C-alpha cells in the first residue's frame, strides 16, 4: 500500500502542488508570497516522498528548519501551520477516488502517519526555538521581558481557550480533513438515497466542526499590541463567535444589536477582544447555561458604548464594589482566580475608557464598556 501512495504522488506531483498552493493562499492571507506558498507545497511533497521511500523521518531535518525560518518571518502561529499541513493531505486524498481497486482507508493510514509525524516534529522544533529565543531576549532585551510579563498577566480564561485551540487544531483539525474527504468519496459513489442523505448530514456536521476550528485558529494568533483606528463592532462579532462554542452556552440565546456606522476608536483589537471574551464568559458563568445574553452598541458625541446584559444570578452592591479587584471571585475554588475582570478593567483604562456595572441579585447584570471616540475619526 505504501508503494501505491508513492506511485500516486509521483504520477500527480504537479497537480497536487497546484491544488495545495491554491488552498494555502487564502489561509495565509498575504503573510507570505504566492511563490513562497508554492515553494512550501513543493518542498513538502518532495519530503513526503523521501520519507515514504526511505521509511526515515530524519531526512526532514533541514526541511523543517527552512520552513521554521519562513513561518517565523511571516509570524504564523503553530495553529495556522497545522492547517497548512492539513491542506497538503487534503490535496492528495481526492486522487484516491480515481483508483477504485485500492482501499483508500489503508492508503490513508500511511499518508496520515507521515503528515502527523511531520507536524509533530515541526511542533517540537518550534517549541525549542521559542524557548531559546525567550531565554536570549530575557538577558539581552528588557523590552521583550516587559512584553512577556504583560502576556503572563493575561486572563486565565483566555489561557484556557488558547490551550483548547491548540488541542482542537491538532487533535481534531487534521483527522477531520481525512474524514471529510472520505465522506465526499462515499457520497459520490453511493447510489442509495437513504445513505446519501445520511452522509449529507455527516458532512454538514463535519463542516460545523471545521468552522469551530477556524474560529479558534483565528483567535489563537499571536496578539497584536499595535493601536489602530477600529470599528468596535468587528471585535464584538468575533468575541461572540468565540464564546458561542463554550460548554457553558447550553440553552443560552444570544441577541446582538450593533449600531451601524459606529465612529472608530483607537484600540489594540486583540486586547479589546480579550476584554469582551472575559466579560461574555463571566456572563455565561452567571447564567449557568440558560437565559438570554444581549450585546448592544451605541454612541454619542464623545463615546462609543457597549452593553453586555445577562439575566443570570446578579450581584449585590458589595460584590459589585469588588468585582474588578485582582483575585476577587465569587466562584468555587478551582473555577477561577479572579483575574479576568481585573485584567479587562486595566486594558480598558489604558485606552482612556471605563467599565461600569449595574446588577440586581436574581435579576441579572449589565456591563457597559465605554471608549472615547477617536479625534482622528473620519466620520466626524
């Protein structure tokens, strides 16, 4: 079966590279050139052949180093890189359909093993290099030390989401590509109407999981601290899209009322995204999986406002007074360190904004984020 895969790749070598490159370009979003994307696809396919023929992964050493250099310059996250490898597998799988004499599942086993091992080895190289970079920067660059310290201060909620994203991308994203391809092969070959309908349902659910993976991959990109003129509505939509997949959602209904034509504000979008995710997760905790979570935006002459309203357990005045204090939490031991809202308060304050809270026990809470309209606003 390994020989079948080798022959298949050699026979369709140029076609696989072309298909792979086409799939890479929208994923990379101009972070590397089209020529570099094609170069990655070609070098990757060559190394896959070498590994299959030699049954030895050590031949991939220089290939991994070269691509680490490329991806580092492009500032690609490990999750984005995982998707690049997945697209290679996906570019080969459809070719199995044209060879009905061979079992695609068995051949797929060899293909999966090569790509999983390649990505695992790349991940080890990536981790080792990052550790070395941090150690060098810690000694030579005090600015980098401060940046790293700022990252340590991030909310524990987002750290959990980041770890979840990494696990989803590696443990679900890669095998999902194979499952999706095989389902499509079965759909094309099946002449049974009932089976075709069931396969369509399977494919719809696979697509849903893929969307979740993509959301998490987007969220896990290295945060940017660059201040930009930005429409806050875009950040809100991303935050809502992320928390919708949280296990706490259950029967929660999301209602968004985002004012069109909002004046832009001067923010670092990744940091403000963290604020909204923190506040939305806090609301989900208060609602215990049931109720209505409303997000509304509006503005006046000087400020943009965002209300996050839940009908959860609410808080008394004493709790509201302490809600932004570091390490203050009303949650059970082990379910939160009380840093999420404190970090959020600090971020909003840094951009000359405010967070206000109104709450009634057993009725619900409203968190209002207030940000000043930029003086550079073109809409004024």
